[in-house]
C-alpha cells in the first residue's frame, strides 16, 4: 500500500485563492471539496479546472452527484464507485501523480477518498500515510 506522504516530495505553493476561484459557484459537498483539494495538493495538480473535475468524477462514480456539477449529500457512496474513482483519476493524472509520488496506485487514491468520506480532515489526508478506514 502507498505510504508516501505529501511532505516526501517537494511541492510548489498554490497561489492564494486557488481553490476559491476553482470551485466558485459550485455546490460541492464538504467531503467532495476536501477530497478534490487533497488530491490536487498531494499530486501537484494545478490546473484551474482540475479541482472541480476531480470532484465531479468522484461524485459521478460514487453516486454522490451527476458528474456535471450537481451534488447530492443524501446518498451513500458505493465501494465499487470509490474504486472506479481511483482508476479514473490515476489514468487522467498519471503524469502529475508519477512526479509527485512514485508508488501511488488506484487503490491509494480510492483510500484517500474513503478516508475523507469517513471524516478525515484535509490536514489528516495530506500529512498522514494513505491508510484504509473502511466505513462511511
């Protein structure tokens, strides 16, 4: 399992207000926002559209949204959906991920999402190893 922490690879600072600008006018649930921010920060994903893309992929695949900006807070994510999020984001961001962490797998990305869905804070996801806490 991936145990690389965000501190183990040098990261560039995000410009001030990056996530506020990237996610403005979106009705993201707090957990999907935390996941999107954690993913982008951990893997040095810096495009202005990337945080919302990550959130929409996670929402669509888990049933927590329609993938087009509509998010549902009253749904329970599926384990298969969480696994698919890891696969899709690893494929979409393989270059950024390989530069930021040499041993990241789809499962480690899925575990990040699982941990956020279980209440881990942004700081916990960024500073701790990617460990699996399975429940929602």
